[in-house]
C-alpha cells in the first residue's frame, strides 16, 4: 500500500482489519500453531523488564495464548486483539481477560496499567503512530512499553533469502522471491536504513501486504517495522529508552552491538517518565 492519499490509507487499514476479523485460514494456518517455544524470547524479555505481578496489556495477542503464558507467570493480563474470531475464550481465568478491540482506540483508561507489550504485532498495523500513542496513553507514569518484532528493513533479511534460494529453499516473501528481487532489496533496505539513521525524521512507510498466503510469516505485514522509527517516535513523545535489539545468535549479537539499526531483531523498550 503506498503512503499516498488519506483515502488510500483508510481503505488499506479497513481491508487489513477485515482480513484479521474474518480469516479462518490465518487462524488455522498461522496463529493456531504458536506454542510456548514460539513465545520464549517474548516471555524472557517481558520477565526481564516488567516486574512480576504487574498489570499488562498484551497487544495483538492473537488467540490469547501469549497472554495466557504471561498470566501463568504471575502477571495480571489484558490480552487485546482486533479479531473476536481469533480469541480463545477458554483461556480466560483469574488474572487474564481477553478483549476484542482496535489497538488504535483501546477501551482502557488513561495511565491504568504497568506495561504495554507486543510480540510480532506492530508490523501488521497501518496507523502506527496512533497505536503507539494509545500505548503511551494507557501505561502509567513510570510504566513500560515493550515492542518485539522482526526488523523488516534489515539488509540481512534479503541476504538470507539469497542464501535460501541458492540452497533450494523457499524464501520469505518480504525478503524477495528471486535472486534479482532479493538483491535489489539488500541495497534498498541498506539505503532506507541509512536514510532513517541520518535524517532524524520519523517515517512510517507502508507496503502492500499479501493476504493470499496466510501461512507465510510476514507476508501480511504492512509496516516494515524497524527500531529506528519506533525508538525515535517514542523519544519524541518524551519516553525514556532503556533497552534495545540484542540478536538471537552469536553473529546476531555481534551485529546488534556494532550496527543495532541493521540487526534482524526489532526490540524497543521504553519507560514513561514518572512525572
């Protein structure tokens, strides 16, 4: 979806939300297969940065299984997803409530929760700034915002696709389907990342999601999530940045240390000032 007219933005936003509200395929082929191991990194980061017993809003929770795992660790959780179809109401219990709501208009009072967290969610949002504003609104002064997603403008994403194609594996859609596409994306992502680093601007560019392949990770992503945009926006809104991308492997950790904006992991952690 081009970042053109307001009408285009609204139409694209409505189309994507309707897809999530109605897609049986996305539920069965994507969300239903997410087990505890899938959320291991997310659980580790939340446990590290959010004290046990805190009240948490888990945005884009899908079936609510991530919220269930957080509640099992002693958090008081409100799991939020735009799709009532996706939410598994059987998971609700003491300490866990599931709510079907739009993340850009949360039915939650101002400053009422200790933390707002999300895992592989922000890249599926058209109105990124509005969703971030809602995170800031509902978290209490001194509270935490944690966003964990793939960095979809990392040049290493299409580089991995090039290796997959050479090895005869099926590449991810967001990194290019052919050697030519992936090669062009290496340079495009590198240039885009450098432009973001040095421009000083926040630019939530959008892409056209492919909703025809619900089982393919990130094919439905609409915002090429990256830590540069998200950190800069939260800092401009007065939040204090206290964490960042770390990488999942030895090479990933080295990359995150040397060039955090190129790391394949997009991890943003910030605190709302207490006063």
